[in-house]
């Protein structure tokens, strides 16, 4: 229908004539209450943002001289973080002569991952970065 006819129809119903696709031939318009439409879209966006969970990054620190009992204790803590939906950053800080053998630290990282591999995946493989070795884990359901 013509724009003037649509505008008079919208005025008759006390609604607004809103252009949906102005570039189309002919342009597509819709008769609606524009204030209510803006309110509804803002409310939907706010609800969607409220329902999102921001994944925090929790850190677990290990050492090259760590024993199996301590690895099990740290893995329990990591499991708790991962089941809550958080990412886990596992790091090892090397000191002194430990810098000569970074491969030992990488092996410890992989043995730590073996304890939590049923609920986590590796997002970032263990990498030597100066004095540190860093690995990131994410929950399986997050991917």
C-alpha cells in the first residue's frame, strides 16, 4: 500500500509506522508501538546478559619438586574450579638450577593434566616462558 495510506492507518490505530528495510524496492514498513518494541528488545538484551556466566581464570601453582600427594591435593582444587565452570591456569615457577631442566616441569604439567583429564581439556599446551611454565585448562562442557 502507499506510504500515505499506511501512515493514516497507523494514526487511526494510534501506533507508529516503522521502516523495517528501507533499501528494499518497495520499502518494507510495519505498524507497531515503537516505544514498547524498544523496551522489549532492551529487556531481552538485559536478560541475556544476566544469564551469561563470565568464566573466571583461577590459578594453580606447582613446583618442579612437587610430590604425588601434593599433585593430588592441587588437582582436587582444580577439579572444584573446573566443575564451577572456571578456567584454570597451571603455572610452575623455576628457580636456580631448575632453569637447566625445563622439560621436567613440562612433564609435571602433563602428569597434573592426567589427574583432571576426565573433566578438562588443554586450551594452551605447557610452554616455557622465561622462568615460568604455563598451561591453561578449560572444562570439557565449555567447548
